């Protein structure tokens, strides 16, 4: 039956299929393959942390992955697709992008 088998997350389940540089040096457009599903036009941003956290201090450079989104009639932006990425996933994405560019 569905949901009876406990799934374990496979290491390396997030793969960068393509990376494109933009005019802004802190943004890279990427296509991700997540568990066999390709998500195109994700944005990898390099940002400065604004406050202390568990993994980073204020002023450190951090990386954020934004998934594709659309603007609704109410003027707000909503993700078309989304997947929960761990800090290890984001670090792996950054490593893959650096090797591609």
C-alpha cells in the first residue's frame, strides 16, 4: 500500500543539469534534476546574511535557491514548483555549479 514503506533520502539526489551565468555576478540560473524530475529556471543567489544563525554569522556569504514562480492576479508571486532542500543539498548544488562554470 502507498506510504507503508519508509523511504530514505538518496545522497546526491539533487543534480545540476545546466548552469547559466547572468549579468548579475551574484545570480546563476540553473536546471535541477531532483529524484528524476527536471526543474528548469531555478535561481541560485549569493546573498549576505543579515543576522546570526546556527550555521552562519552576520555578514557571511550564503546561498539561496529560488524555484520558478509566477505573478498572480493579486500581485503576489507564487512558486510553480518547490522541493525542500537541506543545507547539504544547497552546498552540493553550489559545488556542482562551480564545477560547471
